[in-house]
């Protein structure tokens, strides 16, 4: 029984897994870097939100002390961000939401434009807040601007005082009461200490290669008093670069690199264990078998991949078949030499006897010796013919379209050998006519040789499912249990004195099996009973 291979992975699967793993390892590193880059941006946004919240609280207090009146600014707003789920008033936390993979990177902010006069209370509050913002910038490295309720800058770390930021999208949304954070392209002026932080200039230089350094995070926080927007705090900063962050994590990254190298080594080891080592083992066994050692080719224990298991099993079966064939040829040669030796010895001895005594030998003795020579020559002729038939049966190739009606062949041979026949009207079988004649003739002749000339031989033909069953039975003494297992062995015969060669049943078995059928000796109450099963061919096919 052939071992199952379906549950083992194929070489293609193992190589594919190894290739995918080799690709995933660096790609996963890039993916992790990408996630870390987004994490840096969110960290920057969180810091800016916290700074904007503090500045907004200071500005609202200064604006109130400067005489600002919220009820004079129009109807109140009720933005959704002031009602976060899971928090009750007065708590209004704001969380970072930017994602480098999903949020668009907007162009640099439009240039501020001149504006009308600002709210006097906002101007006074901004004048007190400006020095504080510039002092804080030295630590936070963030650009900070505060506008009144119309978007006019009243406090800044740059030079936008008195200009309007209302055209800037995040500022416009904040003036409507909505807190907003965006990503914008970074320009050469987006550095602490430079004027007009975050706005386009004719001297803008190309973006920095590090993507997290090529963008700038802007967050706009509306300043609310009694539900009304009294101003906007705009804070912006470039996130920390990945290069700086990775340098700080250099020892962790070194450990990751070692892990990747170990992973590659494990994959290489897996390839060796799964493919290379088993193939070397199979090759070594095959070489020993080629050098003449017997019984060394055995299936590999627990091969990993399916192809190696199949190769090992196929080579084992091939080596076993070759050894069996070699044994068969050796035994066959011994039998042939024995079968040829007896008649040749008889012929040689008779020739020497006639050469020495032919002149003085009586005619009756001479004729008897010549008859013995003729009988032995006939035996050699039959033996050679049988050997040729056996060779043809062993190398026969059969096509699927070979069909013969077994009824007329069986009827003709039964009549020729004086056998009884019980046959249907027609029964096409998958075997050539010449082969069917040889099989049936050998079975009938075998019955005559062993059961005797007076024995009754019966040929029957019937159908059984998809098979045609041909039986040849006789009422002779039968075959003893000791000989029943040897009847199909080449040169085995119990009728050698009646010119039996011991090849007839061997030839019949070879022809039947070559056509996909089977032949067997069945138990019988009297005599011998041989059954041949062949594939039945229906008339429609």
C-alpha cells in the first residue's frame, strides 16, 4: 500500500513560504516604521492640543479682564467636540486623530491678508500674551498664533500681527466652533525662530527626504466663552524626525537586526532540513543501490515535503522491483539452463553412441535412438516457442480499443480440444483475439496434460457486473494444496514426462494481467478450476 502524501507540503509550498517570509521580514520593518511615523505625528498633535488648551485658557482670561463681552459676539455654538462620549460637563477632552496613512497632506498655508481693526479687548489680551508665547516657543519649538473672533492675529511668535488667517481652512473651521488638526507641506521657513512660521515664501526649498520631516502639524483650537467663539489658538510644529528617533532606539534596532539575521538563518536551516538533507540521503541510498548493495533503499523516515516523500517511495519501489527482477532473471536463467540441459544431454549422448556403434547397431536400436533424438529436439522446439510467448507476454503493450468477442473463440477452441462449452450468445471483452486464444488454449492443454486424455474439460463464459468470467474446469485428480501456490511459477510442472514445459500457465497469467485482468486457481470439489476475469466491453462502447 502506497503511503499517503497529500498532507505533506510540496517543495513549491515550502519555497513560497520561505520567499514570502524573506519578503515579509523587511516589509514588516517598513510597516513598523510607517506606524511609528504616524505615532510621532499623533504624539506631536497631542502635544500641540495640550499647548493650545493652555494658551486658550490664558487668552480667555486675559480677554475677560480686558472687558470682552461674549454676548456681543452673536449666537452661541454647540460643537460636537465639546460633548465627548463618556465624559460629563465640564470635561471636554480632545484627542489626537491624525493618521499619516489616511489624512491628506495639504499644501502650505495661504499667506495671511490684511484685515480691519481688531476687537479692542482681543488686542489688549493679545499684547499681554505675546511675550509669553515667544518665551514658551524656546522650549516647545512650536509656532503659536492667537486670533480674535474674526481670525485677525492678536498674538504671535512670528510677524503676522494684524493680519487675517481666516482663509486658512483649520482657522475657518475653528472660527465656526470646530476644533481641527491638519497636515500641511513643510517649507524652508517652518523652523523655530523664523518669521511667518508655516507660510509659503518665494525662497521655499525642496522638502526634506524624511517624510515625517516634510510635513507640519497644524491644530486650531477655538476659544469659547459662554458657548461663543471669542478667538482661535493656532499651534504648529514639525514632528520629530524618524532618524532622530531611531538613533535614540539604536540598541533596540540592533537587537531587531540580530533577530532578523537569526530568522534568516532559521529559514535557511528549514530549507536544509526540509529539502537538501533528505535529497542528499536519498541520493546516498541510490548510489549504494547502484553499486550493487541490496535492501539498502528504504523510505525516508518522516520527510517534511511531499515531493521528497514521493521520490523516496518511488525509488524504494523501483529498487525493490529491480531486485525482484534480478532474482527472477537469475532463477529464470537457472531454470532455462536446466530445461535445456536435459534434452541436450540426451541428444549429445545419443550422437556419441551412434557415432561409435552405428555400423554394428541393429536397425531397431538405431531407429529407437533416432526417435529419442527427435523427441528431445521437439521438446527443445516447444521450449523455445514457449519462451518466446512468455517474453511477448512480459513486454506486451495494450491499447484501450482492443476488443474481442470471446464466444466464437471459446467455442472454436473447445471444439478443437474436445471440451464441453456453456457460452452466451455474445460477450465482447477487452483483450486481443490472439492473446485470448493463447490463454484459453494453454488452460485447456493444461487440463488435458494433468487430468488425462479421458477427462472431461468444461469451458464456461458468463458476465458478473462489469467483468466477463471465463472458467476452465476438469474432473481429473486436481492439484494438491502443496502445488496450488506454485502453478503459476515458471517451469513448474507435474507433467514433464508428457512433454510439459511448466510455462503455459505463466504465459496465460502474463497475457491476462497485461490486459488488466486476473487469473486464479479456485478451490473445487473435483479436478482443477481456473478462473479468468476480464473487463467487459458493452455494445454501446
